[in-house]
């Protein structure tokens, strides 16, 4: 695709950012001859814009920016990435597990990339004055698409991502000819949506618990900063004191773009956040979705009214506005979608987020009739037969039982540590998982390294499949009711982390580790440290959780439902496991 190679980020720090300025593209770092070798330094940063505040940012060649520069690579490339932590030492690093802690310890996660989990290892800790070199080797058949990178130190993820430590990763096709000419003729515009919140909103907490921290609600950056014990002075200064809660695009408040009537552009939307769900509309313009979470559909959708962007998700959309005028890209809360999106406080209204000025001569641009094909690791799993499914697992998002009723966990438990595997899989086989969420709010389920295909759902309130589509590939899914997913354990043995991408829940323990073995029972790699618990299996480095939480085929009927007796059994097992712990 034709890219806007606009390298204006050098000026970002020097210029005040006013609304209705032209949208800038983040600086791009582009691979050459199959290699991308660069360094980011995490340091204190004063963001200047609709609000001025002190946070942390990625510095590239001495220039800090929110969001960080875009990494632009191709399948088969090697990314040699040095992450330096230049934050001042001295903040407390003592902490309790599954609490918000260590504001100055960081690391890197490549959200959506299909790479070795021992490189994309979120348990690496880069402390102040330390550095780590990550070497990501993209497989030769990596699908083209947009992903993102963000800090992912358990306990500091929400704080650092909401604070701005995030940016885009674009995987371009090796062979441009797989992009249909109708698409390659369109300008593409990266739009990274980040949330800036400096007011306090009591929201829905857990009134009967001292542990008020776990509920679903948007927290202000100041609250999270207080809670994590950050000693850096955020010192926010708002340009408009009535405007303390807003989204920015590529770091800009209400920027604008120009288009000609009928012109089609590709907007690459990235929701680089961990709280809200956005419902993006552009009244007066046509929207055709061509990908989600960095994976192309087989063809563009028909024109759609709304693009739901849950936490962490991406959507590439083709947009055209037939008539001259000014049009708003906005996030709405339409009551007709109350049941569809989720009846909680995490929906978000902002009009506009960005404006589109349409003027000049009309352009007629056709839509592509088909989109680039998917690689073999994303081959359709909807019709595979039952005997081809090697493993099954269930991820049940819910509240813990017991006094701390506000704590959310997975399968009744909080995160147990990096070396405790809740499910073991075999390389190059097909897995079928059930994602269950009984709450009216929907926890966003995220799986590391491996995209998954949505197979079926019992959720009946979204017949037009606005939030997710049966058959599509995702890396983050709004969990509703009972949804079945499948994926192939392709290429990479090792740990597979899963967690809630309402990032505060992740920090507080809504996370698990599963594991892909090279072959059944004969894993020869030894990467883990195996320090937690008894019965460590030396070949694997870690230990496996109780067998009883494995899901067996007989537990599930053909529509992907759990039998209620099984559920009661699981619940009992969980309570026993918890009381042992
Ligand atoms: C990456 O660049 C650094 C600094 O120029 C150099 O020392 C290092 O050898 C390079 N690494 C690779 C893998 O090219
Ligand atoms: C933010 O900082 C810029 C640059 O120093 C300054 O021009 C602007 O007045 C500041 N805005 C507020 C609201 O303090
Ligand atoms: C300040 O923000 C409020 C709330 O968004 C808005 O109504 C008002 O017009 C803004 N004032 C200025 C001067 O921009
Ligand atoms: C899967 O099977 C269904 C029903 O037999 C059929 O309608 C559908 O086209 C098949 N899908 C694929 C991708 O083969
Ligand atoms: C959830 O699934 C159950 C069982 O299939 C169904 O009765 C119920 O209507 C579903 N709820 C929604 C909101 O779709
Ligand atoms: C599966 O469970 C659902 C909900 O309990 C039920 O409606 C359906 O009939 C069951 N299907 C089979 C094949 O048992
Ligand atoms: Cu959650």
C-alpha cells in the first residue's frame, strides 16, 4: 500500500498540539534487507497537548513520543530490538503478587505477532538502568496485517499502557502483488487511539468490599498512578478544565484529514488501550471492513454503520465520503446496541474523535472484490472433524468465591505464576477452547502468539455479528456467554499466556499460562525455571495445574455447552484447589 511517509515526529515535542490540526503519522522504523535493528529507551516524558502531563514514553534516537514509532516489517524479517530502561531507580520493587506494583519495571510484548514465545516473553523484567535485547524472527509465512507493541509487566501493564507505552507494528506482504490493485491504490492512514483520563469517575465499584480495586470501570491516570505507588509527579495541566477525559489519535486531540468526494482510503484503526470499548461511526461516509486484529477477511464487508473496537483490537476499514463537507469519526453509545456491546460503563462517547474534510474533484475508486489469502496457520478450522481436535480447554472469566468477592479470576483462580501451566498442548495440532463469561460486562479475552478462529457462540443478542463474527480470526475477543474458538498450535512450542485485556484485571490476577509441547510427553526444550510448587516436570521447566481442570470431550455437548453437572464439579474442584493454596 502507498504509505504516508511523513516523519514529523521530531517536532512533536516542540509543538503544542491543538485540535483540528492535520493528523500526523507516527515515525516509521522500516526493515531493510530482512532486518530491523533499533533501540527504544523508556524514560520520563512530558506529554504536551490538550493536557500536559508527565508520564513515561519510548525514546527513539533521543526523541520521545506517544504513541511510539511504528515498526514496519515483512514476513521472514528478523527484528533485533534493544529495550533500555532509563527510568530513575529508587521506587519500591517490593510487592505482593497480583497487585498493582513496580511502576518503573518494564518489558515488551508484540501483541498479535506470531513469533517465538521465548522472545515475546512477558515475564522478562527490565528494571531501571537495565536493558534487554529481543530477537523476533517472523516466520516466512507470517500474515500481513497491523499489530501493536506495548509494555506488559504483570502489575504495571495497565499503568504503563494507559500512560502511553504503546505503538503500531505493521507486517507488510513480502510479495506486493498479493494486495489487489484496488487496495494498493488507496492511501493508508494509521490511527492509533489512546485514552487520556484525568477526572475521577466513581463508576461501579464493589461496595461491600474493602478491595474496591477490581471492578469494571475506567480509572483516571492519576488514580492508577496513586494506586501503583508511583512517585513521579504527573502534574497534569488541562487546556480546558471541562475536558478531562478524551481520546487522542496518534497523540493528537481531534485532528483532521482531507479526502476528495468518493475517494477511498484505508484507515488502520488500533485501539491501544485497556479499558473502554469504542463504537466507531462516520455518519455521511461509507465504511467497509477488510480486516480485524490484523487478519484480512476474504472480501470486504458490505457497508457497515459501526465498527466495534474492543480493548486492544484493530480494524482496517476502507472509508469513502461521497459528498463534500466535514464528517466526524466518532464513538457513540447507541441504545439499540445496549445488549450487543455490553451494558456497562466501559462504552465511550466522543464526537468527534477525528474530522474528515471532503472537498475537491470527485474520485471514483472501486472496492477490491477479494483480499489477500491467509497463510496455512490460519486455515479454516470450522469444519474440522471432532477426532482432529487434539486438545480442549475452558477459560471461565468470573469472580472468585469467598470474601474477596470483587476479585476477578479465571476458572476461579488468580494468576499463579509463570511456571504453572493450566493447560498443556501439542505442537501442530488443533485446539478447541471455550471462553465463558457470565457477567453482563464482557471481559476481553486475549491469547498471546496465536490467533484463534471464532467457531460458535451461545450469545444471542448480536445476530448481525457486530462485536465478533463466526469464522473470523482474532487475538482478542469480547467474551460473552459461551463462545467456542479453535486454533492450530503452529510453529512455536512454549508458553502461551492468556489474560483479560481490561488491563487492570490482568494486573490483579486475571491471567493464566498454558504450554505447547514439541511433541507429546517428550519436550526437549528447557526454558522454564520450574521454581513454583511441587512435582516440577524437569523437561518442561514448569508444573502443570491439577489435572481436574482439563476439559474433556464428554464435558461439552456438540453446541459447545457445558453440562451443568460438569460445571458444579468444576466449581467444587476450584474451591478445593483454592483452599489448598
Ligand atoms: C544492531 O545494531 C547495533 C548498533 O549499531 C550493533 O552493535 C549490533 O551488532 C546490531 N545487531 C545486529 C543483529 O545487526
Ligand atoms: C502545555 O505546554 C505547552 C508547551 O510548553 C504550553 O504552550 C501550553 O500552554 C501548556 N498548556 C497548558 C494547559 O498548560
Ligand atoms: C471545553 O470543554 C467542554 C466540554 O467538552 C466544551 O463544551 C467547551 O466548548 C470547551 N471549551 C472550549 C473553550 O473549547
Ligand atoms: C463448512 O460446512 C458447512 C456445512 O456443511 C458449509 O455450509 C460450509 O460452507 C463449510 N465451510 C467451509 C469453509 O468449508
Ligand atoms: C446464553 O446462552 C443460554 C444457553 O444457550 C441462552 O439461553 C441465553 O439466552 C444466552 N444469553 C444471551 C444473552 O444470549
Ligand atoms: C447442548 O446444551 C444446550 C444448553 O444446555 C442444549 O440446549 C442443547 O440441546 C444441547 N445439545 C446437545 C446435542 O446435547
Ligand atoms: Cu476482565
